[in-house]
């Protein structure tokens, strides 16, 4: 018969004080991105497999179309040619491309 020793960790009094201080701090303002698709996925066990698959296919098609458009648009820019007034547009476009790629993965 094998016996396993189990390590048990506990928080120190000082650690508990620090944790409480941290928990009582005001929350930083973070942007709230509401993604209805992800909310629906949360309840996906209530959807037949074929319908769930269709939702993924539709979303993928939309994202691939947008990605193609944005990829063409960003080719109009080169780091040397971006005028200050277009820099914000360029950054938003790069962010949108990164987000689409991430969602597709």
C-alpha cells in the first residue's frame, strides 16, 4: 500500500491583510466588450450540433471577409508614409486585423 504525503499551504496573517487590502481597492476602469456570440456559446449545450456548427461557419465567413478587406486596406500604408493624421486609423486597422486573426484561431 502506497501513502502519499500531501503538502498543505496556508496564507500567513500578513498575507491575509494584504489580500484584504487588495480586495477592497477600487476596480480600475476597463473597457467592457460585450460579445453576444460568446454568450451564446456559453449556452451551446442547448443547441443541436448542426446549428452550432453553422453558427461557427457563418462567423468564420464574416471574419474572413473582413480580414481580406482590412489586409488590402493596410497595404496602402507603409510605416514611412503614415501621416500623423492617419496614424490612429492605421493603429485601429492593425488592431482589428490582430483581433480577427485571434478570433479565427
